[in-house]
C-alpha cells in the first residue's frame, strides 16, 4: 500500500523543471530583493502597493509607494520601457500584490511579485525605513 506521498506519482523531472521555471518568472523572494538592493545590483523598481499611511509607518528601504489604483499608463510611463517592476504588500494574507501585478501586466509591463511582502521581509530580519513598526 503506497503512502499518501506516493499514491499520486511524482511529475517527470522535465515537468517539474517547467513548473518551477514558470513560477520563478512570476515571483521573487525577500532575500533576493534584499541582496540586489544591498549590493547595488537592483535592476528593477520596487513598488510598495499598500496605502500611504502604512508605507509611511514602515517600508522596504528603496521602495516607492504606488498603490495599484494609482498605476496608470501615464504614471508608469515615468520609467523606461522594459523596466521590471517588483511589487509587494502586507504579506501572504494580502492580495494587493496580485492586483498590482494584474494591473501592470494589463498595461503591458513586466512585473514580479515579492512573495511574503512586509511579513516575509520582517521574517528574514531585514531592516525597514519609516516612522514605526512594520504593519
């Protein structure tokens, strides 16, 4: 009798590779964003898509506050064509990143979600900019 782990066979290595390659095309993590910012190799624009009050309280250093409702073709034209945008919000309980990613994609712009958001950033022990505790 197979275990619950093996009762459904594992996907082929090729299918697994394709799945994770697709997944990584949609998202990045806090560690990779932090490392790019720390080393000065950030080749993306980091957008905090929460409201201004939460951004003021605490945000990832270097992030620009731009709630998804303010992402218009005119506003996004401030950056060069081909700019990659990385978006984050409060954390896994918040779908603000999904709304922002959808809006940017509909504007024809490249975008990735920073999984974990503020919660993930705090879990990694990374510092915040702002006036108070992260939220």
